[in-house]
C-alpha cells in the first residue's frame, strides 16, 4: 500500500484528504525511545540466552567425547580378546585402529587420535587429552 503524498497534496490543494492523513500515520515510524527500549529488551534476552547456548554446546561436546571413550574402551577389549592379550598388556592406536569406525577425535578441538586420546594398557581406561578433568568415563561400579 504505497502512496504518493506529493501528488495527493497537489490534487486536493490545501485541504488534506482522509487518505493523506492515513498515509502520514503509516509513514510515522518509531521514536528514538521506542527503538531504544526494543534494543534494550533484545540485549537483555541475549545476555540470558548466550551463556545457556555456550553451556549446551559444551555439554554436547563432552557427551560426544565420552561416547568416543566408550568406543575406544570397547575396541581395546575386543582387540585384547582377539589377540589373547592379558590385562596388563600395552595397547597402541595402531593395534585398535581397525576396531574403530572413522576418525575418532575429541569434538573440542581434536584433529587426530593422537592429540585427542591416550591409551596405555588393556585394563586402564582411555583418557581425553583435551579435557582430562571433564571428558572422562564415569567410574565403574
Ligand atoms: Zn574430549
């Protein structure tokens, strides 16, 4: 609903028509105060939402990493079973590589298995090298 105000004014002379009045009201827009209130509200919502997004992303990465650790542990156990290794045997990535599917890396910045995870012996749980304090398997009961 676009109106040409200058042509309407010219057509009716000095007497403004009801159509022109409506047109002026539509073109009024927002005052500075209204815009500032809207910006302030958006800012407040962003302050509430952003830490939650960050936390959700961190939790998702942690859970994905723990899932990787479980897969690694499973691969180590499978390898030990297949190769007849005892619990104290040393295990390396090349030993269990064929038991893992795809490129297993920590979702928080890992690029290779070597910079993401550490495996030592068959009975020791694999650990995440990126975040060893939080990315860890829950203790066994
Ligand atoms: Zn990790």
